[in-house]
């Protein structure tokens, strides 16, 4: 059975250009429940720890610079099949290849400044949600 949660990060570029509301509206309109949400500014250390899987990739330092360049909105989204459904809603990492009506098609500047992050697996969704949110910061519809 597919998981019921995924993590989203509305990245600094989308926050800077006031796209928080429209992105959250798209998320809600797609049937997701927002179980947790906060606006934070990642420290370099936090960003490096979160993106450690990319440590040896050539884009790692520019990714960390970008993710620490301004505030981000982080949230836990819930829905049956959350990871796959949110990845579809986000669209291709490259907004030029993203389908019409996706978040990245509408709000991403380019492949590096692509507006949003979403978990890529149920296992990573669990890890990512736990990285940013304690139990008392979550309000799940699936716990009722």
C-alpha cells in the first residue's frame, strides 16, 4: 500500500516571488490535507544534512547556497498515494519539460530554481517529515 504522507518545501525563489498562496491552493485543490506547515530559514548545516544524498554531485554547493538564500515553507501533505500524487502535481524538475498545470510549469524559473521539493519515496517521506517536524507539530487526518 502506498503511503499517506509526503514532504513539500516551497523553495526560496517561490517564497521570494509571493507564490506561497497559489502553490498551497493548488495543493489543497488536488485533495491534499496540510498536516504541518512552517516558514523557516535553513542554516547551511541543516541544508547540508538534509541534502546529504547529493553531497558528491557537482550541483551540491549551488543547491545549498540556493536553499539557504531565503526563507522556505515546509509542510507535510497527506493523501492516499501522497508521494506519487504530489510528484505528478509538482511536474518535471525542468519546468520546460513539465506538463501544463503543474506547480513547476507555473512557478519554476529553471531546473535549479524549480519552486518546490517533494519526497521521492515513502521511505524518504518519513525521514524528511521527521527531519523537520516533531510529533506535536503534526495534525493528521489519518490518526482519527
